[in-house]
């Protein structure tokens, strides 16, 4: 399991390669017909053949020592359910399934998914702006997860 050292970005994408990208069709004014509409994220998800091939290429680009693709999930930094760009490589990266934070906490794709669900709930309930949720995910999803109480 990869480890995060103090000040490292283990578990986070290289922001030069993957800064995050937004789907221009989703915005604060049309939440009910986009991100808050049941099934919307699934309807925008790219095919597995696209993300699978991109994952293999990005594992090499990222220079990961562990090149076993089963140890990674090709993930949207800004999730589809929060209006992330579905096919833009700037929004996709091979996320390690699990890394260990400096305090020993394992964190990975499950924790990121839980945070995505929580922020989506807040956006659709009107307690958080879509742009704020997108920004939190793009900047540092682990810090956002911790700030949200590790949902």
C-alpha cells in the first residue's frame, strides 16, 4: 500500500497533469436538470474502454513504480455527480485504491466516493454551491474529506 509522507501528495493527482476540468453543461442555475437529476452522472460516464486505456497510459505518465492496473481506479478528480468533465484527461487520473496518510489512516477510492456523495447531497440540498464543491475536490480531496468529518 503506498504511503503518504508529510507534505506529500500521495493519493492526490499530479495537478500539472490532472488539475480537474468542469462539464460546461452543468452549473448552479440548472442543477435540477443536470447534477441533481437521477441518473445524470451515469448518462455522462465515458465507456470503460476509454477509461481503461487512459488508465494504462497515465500509470506510465505518472511514473508509478507499481504498474498493476488493478491497484488503481481511473477516477474523475471533479466527479461526474458534481459536474466534472467526463472525457477530459485533465479530469481523470489513476487513483491508487488505497494510500496511507501520515497518521496511519488508509484512504482511497472508497473515501473519495463517500465524500463525493456527501458533497452531492449538500449541493442538491442547496447548502453548498456547486462551484465550491468542485473547487474542494480539485484542490485537495483528502483535505476536503477530513474537513467534512471523514464521511
